[in-house]
């Protein structure tokens, strides 16, 4: 239940009831220290049937399958970070609401209120007039994005932008929704009080409390604690933790304790833009629970995300920054914000010279370097003489690897694995593939199978992780967003039926099997066409140099023919289509060319007016977004070599990473 692990259970989230607890107080000892425990003897929830509590997880999973399309966009809606957006009110024709709607006028203020006990949708958000009369709901797709943010303190205001319909048609309501600007104020942020209450505690006690929130009750293993204590003791750390052994947990806990203890801000650095987004989305909400403010930084930030970053630095209220290495390489510090600690996850490989340059750019803070493999002998790290080496000696002798790469009938293979009845993790490369596979398994009789991917709200993913750990979901079909740190120790079978985008991610997925030391089997069932799908997605998000050159040639041709070049513009769009440039690539490509100084842009309120730069040759790598795209491409190439290489090398990388160079 929630109180045991320090997080809100699905039952609490949906029902918002008071619990009547009967308990006894017991004092025991843990590691030679007294510990106070409350032993629950009875639990009653007025107005809630016990059957509802026991079936709550199934209700959630069933809803996820019924509404799976709401979460499938590979590109997020962006509503969580948007400062404002327009949407329609749903359900305005029910329960006599038309009489209320037709009395509304453009500009009227409306209220958005969560309804977590809604029997059809635990993400429901009601739309109310100032007098409290309900006119409907936000659509399920919009509510699924806003509800987790609202539950963690985000505040939204809404106004009527337009009343539609009338006559023979039903009335409708268009809304203009705004997220209140700025980070939460300290005087209305209860989590800040929690943080301040911990500040004066000893470091080990702060660490224990942080673990409740960031690790959901799991305590650090001895070797993880050694690395955290070394950093808190002021020593730079070079840490090697094999796949599935929680190197990011070490970094996150150390960062949180460092800030709470009053040591200053922390930077968490990752090699890739995609890693920054996944890390931030998983970590930011948990840090907020304990009063820490987090932002992300990379070359592809949207306006609202940049606004949060700049505001946090200008006010000095930013505690933890999750940033890409390319962003940090080209960053010029301004204002009072200075990190006092930087922790690097070097997978995929970041060479020592690059990391040393980043450390110097940030003002030479204390640092920690973490990887699943020891660094190459030639890799130079700053202040190497001051480091403390921490290496997890855990050897995965319990893993059995089965090579079914390029298998023809993958579904038949998966069915044969699932029939064994063991706790099973199935990984697919794409979100839609995860939903489709989980649906087929349910139709075949595996009724408790569920899917999991990065498009689901974080709170939902946490509930699924807990249900999987508790055995209530015996088969979890996961795509992007699944972190090996969240895998329970008793996963007996892993089937890799698709590919992630990095070598490190593939090793982590394989390494999530048998973390309790008991026998576990990993079946490699991916194919080369899985890699091709990943390449297609990468090109849409990070245009190649050849695509950018083609885009520039079209712009130059249009400028020579007609002078000023405008975007958006149908004539230019037709020329770009003729050049074979996908629509998504155009906007990203223009951003990169402008950032590198190849073009200049001015926005007149409706269009971008584009002019070409001078004749001097420009370096595209001065664009952070382009440099990040190049790293993503290199990581995918390294994945191919690893994923389709000798099976012995894959097993060695997971089972005995300390021997890999």
C-alpha cells in the first residue's frame, strides 16, 4: 500500500477517502539503530467496498486498454509544459447542461477541478462556472496529460473563448486554458516545508528520507551508499555499476541530499537529448515532492521549457538541472546560478576531454562520473588524483541468454515463453507495438497482461510498476520509458522483441532479469527491421546534414527567384515536398540553420521572414540541436554493432561488465 512505500496508491488516488487505521507501536533495531514502527492491525475505509480496493489495479489496466489511443503519440502533446492552449469542453449535452452553457459569454471565467473518484476516468477534470455549476469535462486526452500535473500542484485557469452552435445545433464551449506562470511560491508549496524540516538532520538520515521518495521505499545497497557518502564527503567519484544495478539511483539520491544539505545546485548530465527528456520526466515530480525544483536543458526545448529554465536560474530557485552534454559544452553561464556538483552518466561513452571541458565551463565543481563499464585506459578525467573509485562487484552468473535474433514467428515464440507462468518482461521498440502485443496476449488468455510506455503519465507508470512488483501484473509489455532501476528483483524472463536507441538501454533491459540472484532467462528476439524503424524515427527528430543541405538549396533557389522567403508558405512547401523533405524535418531544419547562422529569421506575427546568411562557411556543430542529433546517430550505430554482435560479448557486458573495456 502507499504508506509502506512512500507513494500514493491507486486506491488513494481514485477514491480520495479517509482511512481509519488501528495500529500498535513497536520499537525494533535496524543496523544497530532503534527504529519506530507502526504495525497496522485493521484498516477500514468508510464508504468503500473491499472488493473495489482489491480490483482497483484491474480497473486501471482495463481503462488503459480502452483508452490506449490517447497515449500513443510518439511526439507528446506538450500540454504539460504549455503556458496556454485552446481546447473544447466535452459532455456539454448531458444532465441539462445546455441551459447553463447558452448563458455563458466569451471571456467568462471558469474553474478546472480534478475528479479522481470518477468511475469512468480517474484523470477526469471537471469544468465549472464561477458559481460551481458544472458544464462538462476536459476531453479524456487532454485530462490524461494535465491531471498528473494538477495532482502535484500545477494550477490552471480557464476562460470561455467562444460559444459555438445554437439554433438546431447543440451549444458548445471553446476554452482558453492557462497554466499559472512561474514555479510554485514557497509560501504555498507544502513540499518546501518538508525540505526545510530535513535540512538540519544528519546526512545519513536525510539520505534515508530521500530514498523513500526517490526510490519508493527501497534502501540503497551498501556499494551504492559508499558512492553517495563519498560525494557528500567532498570527494570526486568514478563509479562503475553494471546494467540493472542502479547507477542513476546513486546519482539522483546524491543530488537530492546535496541540495537539501545546503551545498548548492546540482547538474545531472546525460550524453543524449532523448535521455535528458526521459530522465527529467521521471525525476522532476519526485523531486518536487520533497521541495526540490528541477528543470531540463537541451537544444530542443519548447518555449515553456526554456521559460522555466531561465526563470529558475535568474531567481536562484533551480535546484537540479538535467542537461545534455552538448548543451553544457556550449553553455555560457550568466547570472548568479552556479552548480556546485555535476554528476555524469557517461553511457553512451563521453570521452574524458569532453567531460573535463564541461567541468571547467561550469566553474570546476565537484564531480562524479558513472558508467556500466570501466573507462578506457586513455580516458582522462579531471582531477583524477582526487577521485574515489567505486565498483559494484556483482557478477550475473544466474543469467541465461537465448539467441533468437531474426526469428520469423515472433508471436509464437512470445506465446511459448508466457505460457510458463513466470513473471515476464517483454520489451518492444514502439509504443503501438507494446499495446498491440499486450492486447493479443490478453485475447489469448493472459488476462493480467498490461502495457507500459513513455506516453503514459508518470503516476500511471508508477502504479503499473508497483502492480508488476507485487505480481498483480505477471506479464508487462514495455516500450520506451521503462527504467531498469524500477524492475522488481524477481523477473524470471525477459524477451527483447524490439530495440531501444542505445547500447546502454539494451544492456539495462537485459540486465533487469534475475536481479535477486536466482536463475533467469533472457531471449533476444529482435530483428534488423526493428533497427530500421528506430532510424526512421531518429531522422524525423534530428535531420541529417544531407537533409539540411537540401533544405538550404531550396531556400536559396526561392530567394533567387522571388527575393524574400516566407514560412509557412504553400509555394515553399511544394518545393520542399519535391525535394523529398518530410514535413516534420522542415521546422527542425530551419531552427538548426538559424542557430548555426546559416539563415536569419524574423517573425511578423503570421510568418517567418527568412534571409540567407553571408558567404562565409558556417559550422553546423555550433547548433546544439545538430550536435545532439549527431550524438544520437552515433549512439544508434553503436547499438547496431552491439546488438547484432557476438552473443558472448552481449552476455559479458551484462553479466561481468567489470571485464569489458
